[in-house]
C-alpha cells in the first residue's frame, strides 16, 4: 500500500513533468519522479493499441483526471467538489485513477495517485488579474504531465478549461481517448473589464480544447444548447451524465422537514456558494429588502450564507439596514454543518444569474429542503415549479422577490419531499457510475 505526502493510506503525490526553471542566468532542469504503477515500459505510438475495457481485471487502464483544483472534504467551489465526487465514484468502480492538479492540503481517496501540476502564479487566482494567462500556462504543464505518464489505452477526463491541454499534447491517442466536462462555462458570461480580459483567454482555451476532445459531458439536458453554442460543437460530441449526490432514501439520519427541530432557532433562509456576481446574492438581498418594505415579514428571521467571496462586503452592507432579516456569513463550515442547516431551514435559495448544473441545489434537494431557484443552467431540469420547488420567472430581483415570498408561504415540506424523491431516483452515484463506465468503454481507440 502506498503512502503519500498527505499521510493518507493508499495515495501518493509526485511532482509534475520536467520543467525548465530560469534562476538568474542559469537554467536548471528539474527532474520529476516516475510512477512505477502508471508508466510501464514506453510503447511506441506506432504500435497497435489493445483495447482494455474499464470493467475487468487489473489490466484495465488508468483514468487521468485533469482539473485546476479538486476538493474531497473541505468546502470549495462547484467544479472542485464535482471533480472530487467524480474521483470517488471511479474508485468505487475499482478504476485506477491519477489526478493531475494543483497540490492540495487534504488527503484523497485510497488508491488515487496525485501528480502536482502547480499553478504558475499563486496570486493570479480566479477573478484576479492574470488568471487567464496563468490558466493557459497551467494547461500546457498539464499536457506535459499527461504525456509523461500516459500508457496506451488510458483515458483522459478533463474538467473545465483544463481541456485546453489537448491542444498541446503530441500524443494523438490522448485526444482520441478523452472526455471533458465544461461545468458552468462562466467564461462565456459578461463581466468587469478585468474579468473580460481573463475570460477571453479562457474562452479561447475552452473552444480549442472542445474541438480536440472526443466526448463532452453535459450534466443536464437543459445545458445542451448552451454547450453547443459556446463551444461550437454538435450533438455527436455530447453525452448527458447528471451530477449526483449519494443515495438519500436509505439514509435514516435524514428526517422529514415537518418534524425537524434544533436546540436553537434555525435560519429561515440558507444559501451556499462562492459570493461572486454570477451567484446573484445581491439580487436576493434586494428581494428580501423589497419584501420587508411591503410588510411581508411579521417577525424577524435569519438568512445564513455558507461560503465566502468578493461580493460578501456588498451583500453585508445591503442587509445591514434591514430591521426584519439578520444576515450572517459562515466561513469554512464542514459538510455536516451545511447539511444540518439545510435540513432545518424553511427554504434554500439559489438566486444565480447564470449557472452550470448547480450542485448546491441538488444537495439541498437531497436533504428534502424546499428550494427556491432561478431558471438558469441545469436548474430547470431539477426544480419543476410547484412540483419539486419554486422556480422564479427569470433572474431579476423582482422575480426572485415573488418566488421567495411563495417559498416562505409554503405550509409544509411537500415540495421538498418530492425533490428528495427525484434525487433518489435520477441523481444517484450508482447510475452515474454506470454511465461513466459505458462512456469510457465506448471511446474509440486506434487498432
């Protein structure tokens, strides 16, 4: 059993591909460690490739996960958490996994090999100047990392704009044996001047990578048209594999919302996510203040947000003048704390201006919570107005005001229970694992 730097059993972490580092006038060649279980004796690319099915014996291939950042237990953004869930599902299938990503502080699942593909400029993170260029440099490093440990018959699965690595690989089999998940495609939305500078670079990366990849995952049928329009691909490349959560029907720890209780007064409204412009938390603040002005609230209630981000100060300032709604932000909460808040609140609100699949909405549904959401991204595939939740007419604060009022006026948890049943029937790990195995087995290989 391998033990990596993280200290967790069964996973190991190694440096990425060879790099040239310029120190003064001296060029230093930094050698990387070779993985014995990933890189056997190199086979010439001209040799015939033997197809090895995903489900089978120990000769099955490695699935290489390329993602800018991945999260397994610690709260992070939707892409990072979705990538973490993906890795766990592959390990549950018994598939060998190698994750190519920035170094992480938390250990991963047993049996996963990690290759450190470091972010080139630490301060140029999402939303900051230089992010687009840094992402491109990182994608080039990812391409080298994939090539350095690729064995014929392996599979590359790339999250977000990591798909751009395919435009830099010299081994053409990597593209033929590749899958990408574009997630929310925020780079195709309007933003500030700095955001647009970054997003123009990332848009180009995503589009070029989409032309090179073999298959593209759409997490919801409602996302298909946006993916085809943004990435310039047709239906032949798309495969629908929904985001998932663990099966909830057998979880006896979850109780019906009708009988939920806590030692203290629970928040009436819960939101979860990064506090950035596209999530629309400022619109939710406007909607709540408008409801207060028209006398909707008969008593004081609480809005608790789990997450942080640059919009926190703006929303906090907006809500500071409210006499009826107290606003609080919880930083660094673990999954159980978030789940507990979702189980005890009256409504969960997803007020996004634009969105991908919205994993947080799915998680709230799995807890049996009454959900209020805007009709963006993959949300309309999950929240059916009046059936599994309350769906706003559009993304404006006025439409959100009406939807929140309807959500808070619900007498019981009928919609939440229906949402939970939908998750249990259509959005479980078991079905997604079957779909991943079918997708990987169907990829074309050179014979």
